[in-house]
């Protein structure tokens, strides 16, 4: 097993998940339900399944494209998302 990759994956996912909407949903469920253990195991199972799907999809896409192209696609995608977030909306508040 590649322990360095395991650690990098753990740190990356851990930092990405802190404070996101799934953690906030787990906090809300854990505080409002009588069985926080069930909320914990449900949250863990959901994160494991989502991660499995992501890894399998990534493995499939990696079979189709070389790593350099995948990195370029990811970079362009993130840049487009950043521009979309920074670009002012052209619709007025009344139209939303």
C-alpha cells in the first residue's frame, strides 16, 4: 500500500469536508435525534459510498485519458467555477 498516497487522500478529503453541508447536516441530525450513533454510522456509510463512486469514476476516466489531460480538464473546470462565482449576476434580484 502506498502510505504517502493514503495520507494525502485522508488530509485532502478531511480538509475538504470540514464545514461543508454534509457535516452541517450531520450536526443537525445528531443534535435532533435520540441516536447520534445511528447518525454517525449513516454519515460514514454515505461518505464511503460517495468516495467509492468517485474513485471508480476517476479510475474509469483515467483509462480513457492520460494524466496530463485529466489535470488540464480539472484545472479548466475549477477555473470556470471560480470565474462563475466571481462574475456578477446579470439578472436583477426581482427576476430571481
